[in-house]
């Protein structure tokens, strides 16, 4: 009986991270993030992505449609406090009469929640968030910046980005600057007027005026927010999968 036992370490997940992902449309970037979160056993993901907007033509009645309506009131009043992080991914609130709910998101962040906005042509300034309560908690300033820029670029690492765990990617011991040089270029960027008070830029656009942030973070009240001002991060994953 002396060799019939074995000792080993077992990782026990006590509290799962509850994530709400709201995407404006199906896309490769939305799929990349959703699959990434679903692979993590520590994440409890609730994902909504819009397949039919209010402007789409339809010949059938609402009762005959298989798609469920977007449960705006339930998500952003009753259930909001149960999520550890809320993600808006290339999502604009305007077609869904959500203006009154944006203050709930801002209050949620102030009280200790986390909010991530991911870019696209219906996000940040292009999603009409300037002047809303959401803009008050973002790490970037909105209001008069240029529209969605479609050019290709390689984001530049900032001094804060060189030591922040979010942007420490690549092989062990590899210089951070070398990592971002070998990654494929990104495509498309949401511009801004710069950083909000107390925010930090981790990656910036190297060729647009004032080098607007591409990845930025900020602590807001008891919570925190993050901006990823592009919808092409899946480019990096595509190459990594191809390389095995």
C-alpha cells in the first residue's frame, strides 16, 4: 500500500469573474474575444451581439422571429451589479433607446465595476458617446476628434506600456519593443482628444496627429476603465495560431 497514493496540487476556483460582452455586430474581433473568454474556466461569460438592428427590413411579425430582443432594461438595471466587467465592443447605444441607461454604467464603474470599450466604426466618438456619462469614465477624451481612421499602422509602446502587465506579451525575455515590431500591423483606429485626467496610455498611434491612445487605462472612483481603440486585435491572434 505504500505506493498506492500520489500527492498533487489542485487549483480550486472559488469565485468566477462574471463578464457581460455587448457587441454591435458579429465580427472576427468579437469572435476572437468571445472564444478567448470562453476558454478561461474562471470566466462566466454572458455575450450579446446584435444580428438585426431596428432599421433592418423584415416581412415577418416580431412574434415570428427567432432572435430574442435585446434585454436592455434587465441587463442594465437589475443585473448590472452582478457583473465584474462590462464590455462594449463596436456598439452604439443610439438605435436601442439606451441613452437613459448610460448613467447606470458610469455609476457602476464609480462603485467598483470595470468597463472596457473596444473600437470600431460604431464605438467611441463614432458611436456618439461624446458628452454622455460613458465619456466621463473612459480613459480617453471625446468630443470633436476625427472619425474612424481606416489606415494601417503599428502601435507604439509607451513608457508605461513597457512595464504594464497588459502589454507585456511575447516570449519570455523578449524585449517589449521587439514584440510589437514582429506582430502584423493593425487596421483601423478610433481617434480621441488624448487622455482623460489620471489615465495612462499603453499603446499609441504613431502617425495620427497628437498620437492618440490605442490602448489606455484609468482608475475611476472605486472602479477602472479601459479603451482599446481598434477592432483588429484578432490580426495578432490569427498569426499566432498559424505559427502554432
